[in-house]
């Protein structure tokens, strides 16, 4: 896959606005501020492809990007407490509504902050992905904040917490240092080729 070839396609404020799925989709999910948009920018080596902020709640729509023979989908984050109740409902609708549709789910990249145990919403997300039998993998984000040995320890701890078998791919990544990005690219390509 050519990661130089990417453009913004469209933003959708409700799942009802989504067009039918016409290409394989690679979607990025995780709590607000975990680093979804940064990871997309890193994959495509484009600083401003997806908007990033140090404040949670930056991505407030479902954003589609055209990549080679695929769509990459940046979802709003879950678990952000500091928004109005109606916004929370709208965000939950977008995330749940996206996954409830009959779409070409090629890979769901579920992001979890490597520095902490998975939150209850992270656990719910993973449980849903398992239940729904969607193809998914885990990216542990912000790995530049930990040492090599801490990364190993946290990876093992999260695998245990989320009861992953050997079939579940878990990659520690950093959008700052580039750690794990090649491995993630290979995993994405493998799923797109299937
Ligand atoms: P929402 O759109 O609010 O759901 O957030 P998001 O998951 O898209 O996170 P975003 O990419 O906007 O990043 C949130 C913050 O984390 C920003 O300040 C980023 O610079 C920072 N960040 C993202 N990835 C990394 C990383 O790998 N390492 C470090 N140190 N910081 C990161
Ligand atoms: Mg975002």
C-alpha cells in the first residue's frame, strides 16, 4: 500500500449521514485523547491530515480519508466527560451507529494508552469487537513515554487484563518516535490483502 496517496474525503456528524461502504475500511477507535488522529497522521506522514489537539474531544465527526483502494476512518473518541450530555449522546451514536451498519470492516484498530490499565470503556469496546467478530487489533499508544522494559510489562499486563489469546495482535506504537509504525503498517496491509 502506498502511504503517500491519501486525501480527506468527508466528515459525517451522525451515522445516518454515512454513505454506503464502497471500499475496505480501516477504522481507528479509542478514548478521547488516546492518539487516534496523531496515528493517522504518522501512518501517512502528514502533519495536518487529521486534526490533533492536546485537549480531548478534538475529533467530533466521523472522518473518512481516501487511501489506496481503501477508506481510513477517524472516529470521535469515547469517554470524554467534559462535553454536554447531548454531545455525549451524539458521539455515542456516531461510534455505535458506525459499527452497527453493514460495512466493509477490514480492520478495526483499537487504541489504548500504554501507560494505564484499560478503562471500563476500553474493556467494553474490546468486548464488543470480540462479540461482533470484527477483525481487530490493538495499538498501545504513546509508547515513547515508557522505557523498553516498561513497554514489555504494560503489554503483558494489558493482554492479561483484556484476556487476549495469542491470535490478538498487540503493537506498542509512538506517533512521536515512530516506534511500532512499520509493524502496524504491515498488519494493516495484511488485512487489506485478505
Ligand atoms: P480525540 O480526537 O479528542 O478523540 O483525540 P485523539 O485520540 O484523536 O488524540 P490526538 O491524536 O488528537 O492526540 C491527543 C494528544 O496526545 C495530543 O496532544 C498529541 O500530541 C498526543 N499524542 C498522540 N500520540 C502521541 C504519542 O505517540 N506520543 C506522545 N508523547 N503524545 C502523543
Ligand atoms: Mg482525534
